[in-house]
């Protein structure tokens, strides 16, 4: 029960001393001076006129012990010597005891190279004065008087060790505080870096998800939608053929086949509608596209075969030997442009005649797709417009241009120009033949 109040008292004293150290020094110097002067005046006979000032000077400098520890110990030692020589009194005085406060302050406030020589010099001066003035005598057992050089040195040593130990503790405590502050700063920086890294990872993850969603949407639109559109067109063509046969033979056995083909066409149309809905969900957050799917212009033969099997008569003009200098990414985009254009032909014109031209003159790659008027009786598949948007995005990614619109005598024409990066230095190039602008039409394929 008593330990807690004492601990609180010591803590309060340390806080007070830390906030107002000059009050502690004033109390120490003034208190010791008052006690020593009162002790000196009580002696008989009383000291001479110079005795009291010299006696007071032995403790009064302690008020400056923190700021000027070397000067304080030197002044206290000089006052002790002057008092012993100029105004001695009978019997021993506690003067040597008072010097240990200056020794402690010197060891506490100065480095070892200063405190140790200063302590030795003060001890030597005090012992020499005590011996020369005849105050020192042989030690007596059981008494502190007279104070001999041996006990003098012991008090000095204890005071110096206490001050030096306290100095080392303060230095280590300061280093620990500095280390703790640096660790706190490093910890704050690590936390900031961790927050930035987490935010960057989240942004990268969102970007990766958006890019993957866009890529999936592109592939669905460019590949799956193309084949489903071909199925729908072929089903309608078959439906028309069966209807023509049934007009001549109303009771023919193809009536059930007609219903099956009609269901195929309806299912294909429904699949296209659902796919457009899925594409809208996939591209709702990010409209940036990945312009590097796998196929290239060297795979056009498979695409043309698939379109031809749907009933389109495709005339292709393609110089495969000139495609060696075209970068792979640009070939991929050109392939997708051709694929989208042919898909639009199947959806909006049916099995019409198609002309495909791919030219490379060294400076640019030109892609042109033209188709004739829609086949009689063909029912166009409703479009969403996303296909033409994708073509514009692919062309814009390479700094090219695209023109599309109806032909004067029916049908549709799409012309895209994609600049080809030169491998080294400017190379002469022939300009592409000008393409006349065509007016836009309300019938815009998707």
C-alpha cells in the first residue's frame, strides 16, 4: 500500500525537475549555501570578515552546474582553497564534502575526456590544501574527523562514478528515443507504401478484370456471333428453299423439315439477342478493347470458306507475299475487320455477292469489303451497332481511317486504311487511290 504513493511522488518529482531544472539547481545551491553559512556562524570563534563570502562561494555556483559544469567545479575548488588559506577556522569543516556535488555535475554533464582530468585536478588541489594547511591528520577509527586524503579520494570517486553512470544512461536513453523515432518514421513509411501497393494492386486487378471482360466480349462478338449469324442465314435460306418446294407440292414430306428449320432460325435469332445482352453486361464497365486476338490475315481462307458455305459468292484479292512486313498486331486487327464486315453482309444482305480486297503498299494496309444488294426475300437480322464501333476502335488504335456506307446501286461498302510502321527510315510509298465519300444511310449494319 505504501509503494504506490512513493512511486507517484518520485514520478511527480521527475516531471517537475524535467520541466523546471533551474528550480532544482536553485534549491540545491541555495539550500546548501544557507545550511553551510548557518553552520559556520555557529562556530566559536567566528570566522573573519572574508570567511562567510568564501564559504558561501563553495556552494553558490551549483546554481549553474548544468550549463557550466567545468567552471562550477573550478570555482568551488578555488573557494575551498581560498577559505582554508585566508580564513581558516578551528576544527574540520564540511568543505571537502561540498566539492563532490561539483564533481557529480562535471561527470554528469561533460564527456569522459573532460570530467576525468577535471576531477583528478580538483582532488589533487583539495588534498594538497588540506595537507599544507595542517588540517589533515591520522585517521581515527569510528570517526569521520579528520578527513584524510584516503576518504577524500573515496568520496570523489563515488561522486564521479554516479555522475558518469547517469550520463551513460541518459546517452543510451537518447539513442533509444532516436531509434524509436526512426523506427516510427520507417513504420509510417511502410504503412504508406503498403496502402499505395494495396491500392495499386486493386487498380491492377480491376483493370485486368475489365480487360478480360472486354476480351471475352470481343471474342464472343467476333467469333461466336459470326457463326451463329451464319447458322441463322443458312436456316432462313433453307426455309425459303423448302417453302418454294412446298408451293409446288403442298402435301410434300418436307413440311416437318420446314418447321424444324424455322425453329433453328428462331433459336439462332434468340441466341444472338441473348449474346448481345451478355456482351452489354461484359462491356458495361470498360469499353477499352484488347486488339490482339490470335488469327491473322493468313487465316482468311478459313473465314472465306465459312462465308462461302453460307451462300455468299466471295471474290478475294489478297497479296500474301506482301504481308510479311505487316506487324502481327495489325494483321490481327485487319482480320477482325474483315470478319466483322463479312458477318454484317450475312446478317443484312444474306447470301449476296461479296468483293474483298486487301492491299499493302509499304506505307499502309487497305482493307475493302463490298457487297451487292440484299438477296430477294432475305429478312435482315436486327443489329446492335457494336460491330461498327469495334471496327472504328481497331482502326483508331493504329491511327487509321475507316469509311462505310451504302453503294449508289445498292449494297454496302467498307474501306479501312491502317498505317504500317516503317522498319527503318522513311520509305517511299504510293498513295492509295482516293475513296469517294458516300452519304450515310438509315440502314446501318452492326
